[in-house]
């Protein structure tokens, strides 16, 4: 459950100094170092 101003999404990729998330049908970009995140899962093998 997201907090105030938060969201639930999937990490798609990292581009230079931004992390690109999939949030619903849209992409959301956040600059590295400007946010905190909690991982919902940590897979045994990288995808």
C-alpha cells in the first residue's frame, strides 16, 4: 500500500540518473537519490 505521494509499480529500467517505473499503463521517472523505496519481492534469480 503506497504512502502519501507514493505509488506501487514495477521497475522497468535505469536511464542515466533516473529509474523508470511502470505504474498502471504509464511510465513514471524518478531521479536517483530523490526517493525511498520498499521492494515487494526479491527474486532468487535476476529476470
